[in-house]
């Protein structure tokens, strides 16, 4: 069900972007900073919140590079194959624009994760984790001032390091341990330039 919702949201957003006037897609030159929130995360994967600060590092015509600094919060919630999970992360990243609003992005999340009462071991785990993400997406600026914008992006993420790993199981049968595997990662951001 969550995959259907995610696909529907992305299809709608890309449809809106493709039907808009291309002159509205020109990158704004007067704004160097931005703040954006991910409006998809509370819905999918659910119970997650993320915000980013962006700063233009350089720009030449439609090519532009941005520094990203962010905060991701996963309040405590129950995962069927793990236990009571929570996660708080600071992120750093880079977004490279190529043509109009088309971009690729890399981010590194530095997270403190906590798992209480693991479903098979009953133990509590606290861990520092590094998560790498790679996405591609499109930025659409609204109105004449281009101060308000929306971003749709999709890619993959993977936990690349965890200093105190816990067993991660394949499904709720709790029979097969699979460990950390890559997962779909994306978002729908709403932001403001200043």
C-alpha cells in the first residue's frame, strides 16, 4: 500500500512539472539561501521528519551547486521485525543542478539510533550510524519572484556503518536475518528561498 501511495505522489508531481510553462523553470539568480521541509516523510515511510538548509556555492548559467545541511528525526515507533526504533540525524550534502531544475544529490546522514526491546533478543541497542543517499530530482519554482519552490526526488540509501548493529530480520516470521540492505529514498520538499 505504501509503495502505491509513493508511486502515485511521484507520478502526480512529475505530471504537474511536465505540464507547466518552461519559462517558469528558469533558475533564480538573486537568492543564495533556502529552507525546505520534506512533506512526504510523515506519510512514507511514515513517522519521519526532515528539514534542510541550502546555500548556493557557485552558479554559471543553469549549472549550480548547493551545500545542504539538514536534520532528520524519527520519533520512537514500533518496527515489526526490530522493536521500538528512534533515530536523530544531522545531514550534510551537495546538490548539483544541470538543466533548468534537473539535479542530482548526495547526502550523508550522521545518526544516533536507538532500538529498545528487540523482537528476538529482547535487548536494547544504541548505535551511531552513517547513511549514504543518492537521488535525482527536479526543482520547480512558483510565481514571478521564484521565492517558493517544490522539489521531487527519488533514489536509494544505505546504512554504510553502524557501531553497534542489531539483528535485522526479513519479515515478521522472524526467521531470516538480512542485515542492512539498500532501500528506496526520496522526497517531496516544499521550500522558500531568501
